[in-house]
C-alpha cells in the first residue's frame, strides 16, 4: 500500500534505482554493499546513498529498499 501511495505522489523527475556497489571478502564470508540512486532535481542531478555491507544479497537489497523508502518519504512529505 505504501509503495502504491509513493508511486502516485512521486514527481516524474524523481527516478530511483538500486545497484550493487561492492562485493568483497573471502569466498566463505562475502559482504555485499548496495546503493540507491535518486534523481532529486528536474535538471538531472542524481544523489547516491550507500548502505552498510551485508552478509547476503537479499539483506543488502532489503536494506537499500528501506533506505529508498525513507528518502522518498522525507522528500515527498516535506512541509
């Protein structure tokens, strides 16, 4: 429900994406670092926010998704 509300209120110029920034560590204990990019201006400026390294891809993606939702809520509901 929250995602639907955010997608309805999001300005068209505010695009976002998620990507793997770094994958490292020994084979038995890899760490994955994901980041989210958010276009914060109609002039095309993009900000990238990096989350802490996590032990699995799923945890890293989930952490980046939570960060993105927090950023979108702060951006959309500023008064």
